[in-house]
C-alpha cells in the first residue's frame, strides 16, 4: 500500500517563513519607533527632572543660585501649593513663581490679590499670554519670541546696569503702567520689566527667560549678578513650584486630562501614528489586475466540474446549479439557431428561433430554459437530461 501523497503548499497557505518575509519590514519599523520613543522619553525625563527646582543639581535645575543666595544670608524655601505661597508673602520676602503658565485663572487671581500691596517682591519667570495679564495686570506678552538670547540692559535699573549683558532673551513684553523699568530690549520691546506697586514698597519683576537662574547658564554673561540682585533684595526667598496636585486647581476652569499632557507628547504620538500609516501604505498590497499563476498540478476538467457540483450539493444550491446549466445551454444554442450570443438570454428573441428550428410550441421550451428552479435533486437531474436532449436535437442535421 503506497503512502498518501502530501499535497503541496499553495499561495493561499503561506508558510511561517513567508509570513516573516512579508511582515519583517513592518516589525522592524515598529520596533525602531518604539525604541526611539522609549529612549526619547528617558532622555527627556532625565534632562527635565527638577527643572527650575532650587533643590536640583541637574543642568536645568536652580540649586546653584540658591546656594549663592544662602552664602549672602538669603534663605530659600520651596513651596508647591498656592496656600503656602500666599501665606509666605510678606514685606521682607521675595516670591518667585517658577512656572506661571501652570496656574489656572482662579489661582492667578488669588495670588495677585495676595501680592498686590504686600510690600514684597514677586518674580515671574517667563510668563506667557496665559498668565502674564492675570499675575501682572497691564502687561502684555508679545507673540514674537526674541531669538537673541544675550541682550544689553539699556535701562536705568541699578541691578541691570551692574549686571550688564545677560541671557534674558525670550518672551518680550509691553506695558503702559507708569514708573515701570523696561530693560534688555529686543527689537524695541523689553524682556525684563520691574513694575512698582502703587500702594506699597513692593514690586513685580517679569522675566522673559529662565536662563539666568538655571545651573548650566548661571556662570555665563552677567546672569549670576542679575539673578542674585533680583532674588536677594529681601532676606527671605520663597520659591513657588506650581503643582498639579494642588487642591486650589479645582474650579470653573478646571483642566481636563489632555490639558495636563505636555504638548510635546501629543505631537510625538501624532508622529508615531503618521509613521505607522505610511509604513502600512508602503507594505500594503497594491490594487490591480489579478496575476495568473500556474497551478502546481494539472487538474482535469471533469474533476473541477465534479468538485463544484459537490459544493453546490453541500449547500443545497439547486437554484444556482440550474441557473448555470440553463445559461450555458442558452449560450450554446443561440448561434445554432441564428441568434446573437448577446441576446441568448432574452426569451422574446431565443424562443421563437428555437420553435421555428424544431417546429415545436414555445411554451415547453420556455419552462425548460427560463423556468423556476427545481425543488429537489431528482428534478435537477431531470432538468439536466432535458437540456442535454434539447441541445442534441438542435444540433441534429
């Protein structure tokens, strides 16, 4: 007894090797994108850790300026809630707000109400349009950023004149409040403002950049001198780092989940989706005409007919089988009786020609060639025999 032959693998049954060959490009691209995203997240997390934090020795931290202030007898206290910042406001205190744009409108109003007329100094680091008007009313942030980082004081403020050139270039401001010292201009607009309080000895300092207080730029230009003079004018310095966990963030302008996500991550996610879509289009199957393929083995026509018949029988598709038999018979009979093939399936054209050729009534022919589908297998076999007989009669000379 001979062993059963193993059927060859066809194109509809790809092997594991074929699947890997087709998908390895996409897998490699996804791996590279994920690895790049992880590395970027780690790098950004490391460099951004402790940004503007007086306890951090990272390049973007501010521990160096805090230690220099301590050497001059100025104590630095770090707070992370609005209640702590408001409670610390006093005539002998400088309040530095490290990230003003993180404050909600409600927090800005509460903080400004506390600092106005307190006799102390408030320093705002790089407030943009979202916060400058709430914390320093009457000041407007210019939408055009200064690309000149190192600027000259060009003002009468003693602290700026003693410090000289400093890295204050960034956000530019404009104001019409009287008595304001406008320093370090860039294209006509200042990047540092000192606004005196109208009801006390205090003032508000608006800085357009944070470079003068970060560790990696403190020893450049006159940054250290300017930072020490602005932050060391009072014996106490309160360093306010706004926190998202602060209970005062709740209110009418409470931020949603997407408002708390840094914009860089949203852009990064969008880029990943675009890259994935481009990779899918690159590796997708091209739409076009079917390509003929040589079968691995030769199959006899009778086997194909028998296989299709079994499929019809399995699903009881007698209607489809009968329609196929009648359509094929009409197509073969039409040329024999002088009817174009294009009109072979039109009863008004085919039946009169057949009746004239066979000298028969057209009613039985209509039931045979255009009748309803058979109700059972026996009727289908009988229909097949009748169609075969009709074709032989038409072909008979």
